[in-house]
């Protein structure tokens, strides 16, 4: 029988309130919330193809992929306009969504704690090119009609963001009941406690579905360079006018991106963020592909060898 995973716990999964375990001969990817699976006698025997897939690098030092959710149509990136506001972290989430294949929508909460909402909206739109951006207030029911337009019957959304951003409060309003626990954030840095402890798929009253996820303070990406580039379309568009096709936008002559920086059309922090995320993507590729790792090691071996004969070191 075909079921959809609604929750994942250590050692077992839930689907329509039925507990499932992996069959002894199961050889596919580990199922996650949102997956469609084939079952036999309360055991998962096969995983259906995923339309979209969210994954990050496991927290800590483990070099492995950690599944977040699957078969999501729209990803709501929830960020507070208080101390939770962080454009660089938002860029990381946007890369994650681009890699997944879902549609990104940025929801800015807690506008009552922000003195200049319009300027922060503009700042977010400058880095979230191609994504929809809305300022909302779940407690005051402001902007919720816009959120509901994305959640048509049969559509699956996911709520993502740091602890204390307001995901659980928003979800309670969408559900029409106080199902999810909420907690006050710390006044010093606006961080919240982990009131959501596991990922869960829930059906909304109008027939849509929503996946709630725990707050992720540490978002280590598991993406490729194409997904990083897709999250920086403004810089990629400028890069077409660089003199060199492999321009890294650092010190190369004829760099259109650096020229735009000098004109004040783009911020240095955004370029630095792109460089950092690219390095992470390159590192992931080297770890997962022996050929890429070998090529990268050969490149740096050649660079180090040539540096021995640099005039600066010939003393």
C-alpha cells in the first residue's frame, strides 16, 4: 500500500497514525517527512520518486547528508524583523530552497518590534531576487490571506527558520487551533527555545498540507555550485559582462561585479557571502566525489609548488 510519511522518529516513521519500520531488505534512501512510500505489513519496502527534496549537511562534524523534507511545493522562510533579522542566514536558506526545487516565499514576522519595516522589506527583496516577500503578523492576522493563497488544496508547504521566528504561532493560525506549543524569545538576542522537536506533516482545514520543522540555528548546506548561483541571480547577471568567463569577482581586471560594487549597486557583504557559499559547495563536491577531490588537491599542490619560487619567499 502507498502511504505518505507524516512524522519521523528514531527508528520508526508515522503514516496515517500507523507506525512503520524499514523492511529487512530495504535498500533505498532513508525516508523523511513528506515522502511517499510503499508498505507491506507495517514495513517500508520502497520509496516513490521525490518531486522535490530538502537536505542539509548533518550538524556537527559528521560528513553526511541529513534529509529534512520531501515533495514540498512551496517553502516558507520565516524570519523575524526583531533580533532574528539576518540577511546572510536568509541567503543560506534561499540556496537550500533552490537546491530542493520548491518555490521560495519569505515571510517577515514581528513587524511591531521593528521601527522601519519598509527599509527591511527592501533589504530582503534585494537579496531574495525571484522569491516572494511578505510582511505578516500571525497574532494580529495581518498578511495571512497572502499566505493562504499559496496553500491551495493538495499543495504542500514547509515552514523553515530559526527558533523564535514565529513558525509555531503562524502554524496555529493556519490550523485554526492551538496545536503547537509556543514560547517567549530571549530579550537579549530574540532567540527562542526549541518548542518544535521533530518534523511533522499536518493537513490544513482547506485541504493543503504543511510541514513544521524545528528551528535550525546551524544550517550547514549540502548543495552544488549551480544552486548557489541560482540564489544570487543579480550577481550572476552582472557576471555575464565580466572580461573573463571564469571570473571569481575578486581582483580580476574587467570584473563587472566589482565595478557594480564601486558604483554602490551591490554590497560587499553579498559578494563575500557568495564566495563563502561557493567554497562550501566546492568542499561538499570534493568530499562526495573522489575525482573532484583529486582535481582540487592537484590544483592546490601546483599552487603551493609555484609559491616556493615566488620572489616574496626567495630570501
